[in-house]
C-alpha cells in the first residue's frame, strides 16, 4: 500500500479510535445533564406543576380571615343623637368546606394526573437532550475525520502537483496534466475550508448543548439492547415512550375535568364560625346629656351554610361542554402521539439498519478504492494511465473514506434515536455518574400536602452554566506524524 493510502486510512481510523486521554460520551452526558438550561428549565416547570396539587387541595381546606376598622364620623345627622364620633371594630370568620359537589376531589385528581404527565414530559426532555448530545458528539468526530482526510488529500495533491511539474519540465507530461493537477489541488483546498467550517459549526453546537468545549473525543460505547425487528421496537415504544405516556395521562386528566365542571350545578355545604367586636371609644351617645350607654358590642355565630344553585345563566352547561370538547381533543392528541411514536420508531430502526449496511459497503468501497489507486499509479508508470486517471482514483478513495466516516456517525445516531423512541435513552437508563440524578417525585412529595401560607422556597438561582467565556472553537485537528500537508 502506498504512503498516501496508508496516510488516509490511518486518518480515518484515528478519528474513530481511542486516544490515550479524551472526552467520553458519558462525560458529555453528565455535563449536559448538570448544566443544560433546557433540562434545568423543564425541571423548574415540573416543580411549578407540582404546586397545582396543593392549590387544588386548598379549596377543600378551612379558611380563616379577620378584619379591623377604625372610623371617624366627622359629619353626623342632626337627628342621630346617639351617633358615635368614632369607632373601632374587629371581626373574624372561619369557614370549613363540608361538601363541594365533587369539584375539589376531582380537581385534585386532575392535578395529580397532570403531575404524572409532567414527569413523563421531563423524561422525554432528558431523552431529547441526550439524543441531541449524541448527534453533536458524533458530528464533531465525523467532521474532525473529514477535516483530516481533506487536509491529507491537499498534502498528497500538493506532492502530485510538484511531481507533475517536474515531469512537465523534462517533457514527460503536457501542460494539460499540470493544469488538471493544479485544478484538483485548488478544489481540494476549497473542500478543506468547507470541512473546517462544518467542524466549527459542530463544535459550537456541542458547546451549546454540553456547556464545554469538546476535547479529543473517544469513540462511544456500543449501544445496548437494540431490537431485532421494527415490530419489537414498536411494542417497546408503545409501553415506554415518555411522550406517549404523558399524552395518556393528559387524556385521563381531561376526562376528570368533565366531572369537575359538572360539580358547578351541585349544592355546597360549609360550616362557619364568625364574630365581631365594636368599641365606640366613649363617643356613643355623646349628644345626650347624662347618657350612660354601653360603649362596646360583640357578637358571635356558628352554623352550616347550604348553597343551592338554581340558575347561572347557562355557564355550568357551557363549562361541561367545553371540558368534553377538550377531553375529545386530548384523546385525539393521544392517537396523534401514538402515530408519531410508531412512525419515529420504525423510521429510526430503518435508518439504523440502513446505516449498518452502508458501513459494510463503504468499508468494501475503501478497500477497493485503495487497490484501484495502486493499480492506476502502477499503470501510469508504464504509460497506460493518465494523470487525470490518478486524480479521479484519489478522489474516489477520498469520497469512499468520507462516506465511511459519515455512515458510522449516522448509524450510531440512528441507533440512539431508536432507543430514545423506545423510552430507553433517559438518565436512569444511561447510568450516569457524577452525582445523584434529579428525582421529580421528591419535590412532589415535599409540596403536595403543604398548607402553611407563609412557607416558600428561596429565590431561584440559575443552574445552567453560561458559555460566553468559552473561547471560540477552531478547526484545528491534531495531525498525525505522517501528515505534512500544507495549511
């Protein structure tokens, strides 16, 4: 094998082989899990959703209130001989809901169901984030390999042009041969610049997702538990896909909302205790000489209050019909989500299998292109091939190697996307180290039964890290010792 073939093959292998020290996909997952604003924002949104259970429960709990009033009567009716000049009053009331027509019970059930849906949404956000991280990770690896391949190609074409010029000087080749070599070199330089731009774009996307610059990335580990058939994948997805599970919970919550709306026409019963106190501050009866009136008044009552709706302008019926329509919408969205999950799972399975076949074909194409280039060079040495034939063979080899690198990237991304569609690409499935995983159930258990009015959490601080201080990435890739191409 020629030096050029050895160099290009080594470059492609090095881009997908394990260096001594490098970033790993697991480290990228951990960094994204701990610092990505999309995920931390979704966690905060879920904590807000948790509070709806406590809010719904509050409507079924006792409520108490008090009032205080000071009044100065600076203008009194002339016939009001006992009117006070001023008064101080206070009152209080405690109401205890006894029966609310089922509205509180159903509102609590609905809120709990939506909390469950939100937790599934959070799982879906994790899977989506990790899928994007995998794509960004593999994009950087692919584009680094492509840059190295194109840079090596520029180096080889530079050597070819120099050799072609030397042979032209001695009359062995024509000016056309030199022009063809020069044209291919300039095209290769342009492709190298495009590859560098693609690498920078991939690195920027990686930084936006992971919050760190990519180092020397190691090849990712093999993907576990990939299905054998698309039907197997779909069956798993229908049971475990978080988006589908969330849609089921929301459809159930929308159905519960119908019963909540129907409670508006039912009687309500509440117990109450109330009392008041008034002090006229020795000004009651001040217009009557010698009057000695009691300057304080107080009263208290306790009882049951029954409220029976008779007519509300059609509002309850409209609310019921509205809830029924939204329930229908939720079930339609459930079917829509199920369709999408099935389609995504089958498409990901097909892409994964196709990429595996492309890898096999590309490996054979690389081997054949290497052999072809050696043969063309040998035939050129005896005058049976032209310089253009050599240039075409070199381009075919480069194309095959780029296709192989791209196919390996596509295969891994499609495989991970398939796992995500099956509901097996979340933090708990990946076994991430670097700290405890976020458990949304802990916050829900903490707040679901809280009833104290003045209990709140500290003001939030951002969990995500900013990337403004990360230097702009470059397209520099660590060269191999054999890579002496011109920059």
